[in-house]
């Protein structure tokens, strides 16, 4: 008579235990991979946003022009740059200037190619603000675009591009000269990354 051999209860329990251990290990590895991928995507998106913000800074600063700035439609300030704390309802420093090169195809829009713009931080958001007209009147509402989130603060420094004999070049925290600086340093403090500093040269023949 032919015997029919099978698995014992202990062998079945051992197989189930091994399968469970392998399954748990695979789940842990898969979860780790998914979490790492999500973190990588989040960091990648953050860096892309930071790069876009820096490109926006560079475009604006490289097109800066020697036009006195108006804040909230008030009389123009004495300088080509409005800078400091407590402006435009910002939680951090503000930089406001004017630029040329704002595209107006065939001059169809009722405005010039000069744009008043500024940067501010509100509730952790770095915003670029601008007006439809180069000389906004009192009460004129500005438009804004969020460039970055998770911003703790922003700081601006200015360089006059000049040095006396025996003196090193120096960055200034305030700009009170009736000219444009040679360069502007932008330092952004992010919640996750920390401080990031970039330097932008201004056009040497700005008019």
C-alpha cells in the first residue's frame, strides 16, 4: 500500500512564520523606499521653487532702472531703492525697485514697460508684488505672486562697488545713495534648509 506523506503541524507553523517574517521585512523595505522617495520629491520641489525664486530675483535686479520708488502710492522716495522693515505689511525686510523690460506687445496695454515691484514675507511666504502702473496712486492695489513657502525671513545687503586705497570692499545693510548699487545680496532663511545667500549684479549702465 502506497503511503501519502504530508507536512507536519510544526513544519506548517514554521513555514507560516518564515513567510510572515519575509513579508514584514519586505513591507519595511517598501515603506522605507516610499518614504525616501517622498522626501526626495519634496526636497526636489523645494529646490526647484528656490531656483525659480532666484531666477526671478536675477531677472528683476538685472533690469533695474534709475526711477524713484513709490510705496503705496505715496510721494516717491529720494532713492532708487526702498528698503527696510515695516513696509508693505511685511514680516521681514522689504526690497522695492523699478525695472524696465516689462513686455507690452505692440503697446496694446495702457501702461509702459516700466514696472514697480517689490519683495516681502507674509506668514511664511515670500511674495513678489507689483503694480499695473509704474506710478501707482494712493489706494492702488498691488498684485502678488508667492515664490516660496516656509520662509522665516529675508535680508538684503548692498555693495557700492567702490573701495578706497587700503580698504576692502564692504557690504552695506542700508542703501542711502542716489545711485544704484553695484550688487545686491539676498539672504533667505528657510525653515528646513537654513540660510541661502545669493549675489546679483546690477546693470552698470542702468538709466
